[in-house]
C-alpha cells in the first residue's frame, strides 16, 4: 500500500514568502512522527512533499518530492493522490485549507479511472470538516443536541462600538483558528482595545467569535473513528500546557491527565457524544475540553491529526496508524507511566 502523507505548511502549500513559525514547527513534528509510524507498517510505503524554502529535508523512511512554490505543490498533490492507495492530510482549518484538501481528493478520485481497490481518504467527510472547522455553527449544532459547549457569538474587530457580551473575562478568537492562533483573553477595556487593534489589522471582520472564559483544566481527547462511523479507540485524557505572554501559546502536554478516574471517564464520554453528533466525522479526531469544578465542557473539535499525537505515540508500543488503517487490528495498549511532550 502506498500512503501519501501531506502536511500543508511544511509540504509546500503555505503561500507567501515566509512560513508561519509555530504552525511550521508543529507541522514538521507531526509529519515526521506520522511518516515514521506509517512506514513501519508491513506493506506500507510512504511518500510526501517538502517545501524547499525549509532547506534540506530531514525526513526519513519515505520518498520525498521537493516543491518550490504553492503552485508546484498543488500539482504534486494531485499527482500523488492519483498514484497512492491512501491519503492522510495534515492541514489547518484556517482559510478552509483542510476542507480544500479534502475536496481536491474527492475531485481527483472521482475523475480518475476506476481502480480495483478505491483510494482511501484517512480523514473526515467534506461536510464534517466544514462543520467542525467553523466554531460558530458548530456551537449552535452542539447546543441543539444538548452537548455542553460555551455560548458563542460573532465579534467584529473593525466595529469600534462592539463590546464583549459577558461582564467577566471573555475569549476572542478565530472562527476557523488552528491551535491558539489569534486568540485573546479580554479582562478589561485595555484588553478589548488591544484585541480590536491586533485583529483589525488582519482585515477579516467576519472571521472572529467571542466566548465566555471558562476556568478549569485544559484537556484533550483523541478518537479513532472508522470509515463506517464506528469508534475504534478513545485515547486516555491528555492535559494541555499553555504559556507565553498571551497565556494561550500551546506548548505541549501530559498524558494521561492528572485527574480522577471519574472525571476522565466523563471527559471521554463527552468527546464521544460530540463526535457522534457530527455525521461523517471519521479518522483521527481531537476534542478540546475544559474541566471546571462541575461537568466537562467541549470547546472545539479538530477533524485532523493534532500535536497530541507526539505524546500518544510515546504512551503506547503499538502502532496508532495501523489501528486506523485496519479496523480489525487489536486495540491499542497504553502504558501506565505518564508521558510529557513539548512542541
């Protein structure tokens, strides 16, 4: 089986003269880890692309295609879809990059000559990506299905009269943000002015939302979901570590999280309920959850590989991608010792 692993930022899809540093760093780490794990599966050969602006490619265990522009990368992306048996895309939700990649796979797959065995897209359906990637309609969708998630409203930084809706601390962030991209904590008038100023420079007034800040443990849970919707695995709950001046710079995590078994089960059950509520949500899926003093609250769903993969692969001696590629493979076995990872 030939598996095409495509990472948008390091793989050459990122437009412009310079690469976004944090996304490139996390992207390269995920790409290298995933390629190594897929390549060790018997019968799997891996191919990927690499942005020549990043210098010599450090990746091992795979066939590498160097690209020198976003146009070149798009051409290579199409060609490698045609020539591969399975495609695994790592891309941010921002600017609909993940969705566009999924749609391009469908287009190439449907316009090419029929194959004896269909190509596999190791990710969610187009509609699931569209819903999960936009936090505003996703919040409405989840509320309608009685899944606890923060109240979510639009925020227009270009409107100088706009105020935050809640009297307490408020989070302002992108509707389609990946990680902690363009996220602000507003506690007073100065914070609000600063958020308007910084976000207003992006000239994307319809792109932002506001949510009440919820104090509690920042957690995440990963699920592996088969193409027929069956939940194959619910991973141990992970802690998310943040820092930096904004307090929202993602720095890695620890797994399993240092919480009670009862709380961990409640968090896992919430993640499963949320994923089952989104039709077509398959593949490797990450859920961000806050655990306050009461019940856990779902913050967002990431319909793609997340940085927590770097920790989870250390928490098991089993091969995580093999479990997704073969739904009949044995369940993953987790180590009892905690693992800490950084990005």
